[in-house]
C-alpha cells in the first residue's frame, strides 16, 4: 500500500534533486528511500527499479530543459537564437548536472518516444538551426555539430576540466562566435565534392 503523501511525482522530483547533488551514477532507489525516511520496499510501489528511476529523472529533466530552451529562443533567429539556446543549455547543465546527464542517456524507445520534453528538445534544435537556412542533410549534420560542441564544453566545465587561467566565460563567447560563423558558412553538398 502506498505511503500517504508519497507519490510517483514526489519520488521523481526527489530523485532529480538527488541526481544533481550526488551525481546520476550514484542515484539509487535506496538513496531516494532514505531521503523520504522509508524502506526501499515502500518506494517500489512508485518505481519498479533503478533503471526506471533514472528514466523518470530523464523524462522530468527533459521537460524542464526543453522549457528553458524554448524561453531562450522565443522570438529570436540566427545568432540571437543560437546564443539564447547555447546559454540556456549551459545554464541547465551547470545548475543541474545530474539531471543534465540523464537527458543525454539513450532511453528505451517506448520511453523516449513518449517523452514530450525530449521531443521538444529535438524540435527546438531543428527550429533554431533553420534560422541559418539549412536543409537536410546539412541540418542534421549541423545539429550533431552544435550538440557535440555544447555537450563537450559543459561536460568539461561541470568537472572543472578547464585548467587554463583564461576565463571560461570568455572561451564560451569565442566558441559561440565560431559556431555562428561555421553555421553561417555551412558547406553545401556541391562544395563538399569540389
């Protein structure tokens, strides 16, 4: 029988907070149970396994992440949209490292295809890059380029991976300038074969 006041939504919210504080790799059903002061068994009424718990965190985090991206690009195009998108991406990853890590996981198809947040993140990525006049297959290539660049940067930043004394913010701004220039001059198929 579910413990009074303990719901799937509360379990997911607590798991997301714990993922940020202890790291996604250390998130367990037992840790969430301890957070609520209940036995592990009491939590299994709301979540069937650790994998399911991680999936709940990923879906919840993707919705929050997508909301932040949507606000950042609303009414903007080109460089302004890119910068808003990038800054929202970085802020979410730095503020919510465990949740961010969960959004980068490959989810089972039955979970990923029903996750509104994940779908919105994809749509927002494509919409932002359409402002650069890109069509397929260049659009997908550009999305992979942008995602790799942003993910690589924030992955290093969240583990203090930048040891050089140059300000990280200054490097971020230079990288955004470079990404904008690259997207503005993206090679076409015709150019690739010359």
